[in-house]
C-alpha cells in the first residue's frame, strides 16, 4: 500500500501535571507515524513543557530529535521525583494504585498549601521543574525552530488576562509561568508582570492558531475530562472536579465560538475571505478518568511509561480512524456537545 501524503495540523496541548506523560505518548506516536506535519502548537503547563521539548529536539534532528528530547525530559522529571520526599505510601503500592492519597508526605504538603502561601513555606521559591526544563530544553533551538510555531499560555496576575508567549518571548521563565500553580510557587515575574498557570485563562487557548497559522485543522490533546457522571462527595473529589471545570471553562467557550463561526460561514453570513473554517479534532484521555487527582503529582518512571503507552495507543487509534477526515471535516460534533 503506498504511503499516504502528510497532512498539516495544529496541536493544542492541555496541562495536567504528571498526566502530561499521556500527551508525550500521543506526540511520540504521531512523530513516529509521520503522516502529520505539525504547523503550530499551543500549550499550557505540562502541555507547554511538552511543546518546547518537542520544538527543541525537532530543530536539532527532526521528528527523531523531537521524540528523543521528549523522552529525555520525562526521564529527568522522574529522576528528580525519585529524590523527592513526596512518594506513594506502602498502602498505595499494596492496593496497586498510582495515587498519593495515603502518602503522609503528600497529605502534609497538601494541607500546608491550604493554610500557608508558597511565599511562607517555600521562601526560596525552589522549583525542581525549572532545573529539569533548563537541563533538557535548548531554548535557542526552540526560538530558532521555524518549522513549528509555538504559543505558550500564562495568566497575568495583575490584569487577570491571558498572556501568549511566542517567538523570542519563549524562554524558561515563560514556560515556568505557564505551569505556575499559585498555591505551590511564587508568581513568575517577567518584565515587571506577574504570571500564574495558564490553565486559569486557557487550557489550552485555541485562538493563537486561528490568527497565526493558515492551517484550519486543530487536534486537541485533552487530559482533563469535560464530563463526569458521578457526583463528587468527598472534599478531595469536590476540589478535583472544581479544578477540572475551572481549567476547561475557557476551552469550552472557545469551542463554542468555533462552532458559531463555522455555522455563520456555512450559512453565508460570514466570508471565508475574513474567517477560517476551523476543523476540530480531539484525542481525549478517557483511560485516565479513574485516576485520582493526586496521581498528577506522581512522577515515578513506571507510571510515566504507562501513561505514555496509553497515549501512544490513543494516538494510533485516532489517526487510523480519522486520517481521511483531516483537511475535510471536523471529527468533533461541537453542536451536539453544546446542545
């Protein structure tokens, strides 16, 4: 069978802590498969880290370089986690779950973060992830990577507005700003402005892809579930669901706008000369739904490898099913989702 032509897509990568290793698996498979040409990437938090690791390696050695740098990044994350006191408890291990729900160190730190600010319990603003990013990602390569346009999202603490870092603005601090959870780390100061996690205002934002690329197909790699059928009852379950709803809210609004514009274009009320008819696609981490929120803080290598494998299988299934639709039609029925 002759090899199919490569098709252009944009990628939108959600954040989600260690669950970002699922996105690593998706990217690893898509880069290996070689049927897609990535035009632009928008990312938040762990999605931003995956994005800069991919771009750094891609500029060095194409798809193979991108895959290697992504693996190097997650291995380094795991290495730092091995040295951390926050680990699974013997109970978690015995019952075979990846969560930290019974970990005394995790529970102590979680409780502390609810009563004290990071300026109090972490006055030196120690953040091991910054060391990881600086060690693995070559930001000169990232900024020089003309083949892939990057857009990194953060939230401006002073204005409450989203900030998109792109081009020469992309540096280690902008990536750390995108991943700055305000209960854990000091706000990241860049050019006199303070930034928190981009997920509050865009997880991930879609609009940079509309305005800065000519590729209408957007593939969303979604880690945080939009819908859960069970009503949360414990304090931890309620907080987890609140975070999921909050971090998906701006994404849902943008997807509504996409649906509205597409309807206006189809009805002839808007011109394709002025508006792009966006085609939305999604790889969602359904297999991650049963995982507890605390597992987002678990960076054990075995867990990261399992998440990677789940992501690779999801990407393989998606592209084999939907490849022909790319460039022709959306594979998400937005009207049905929002009806």
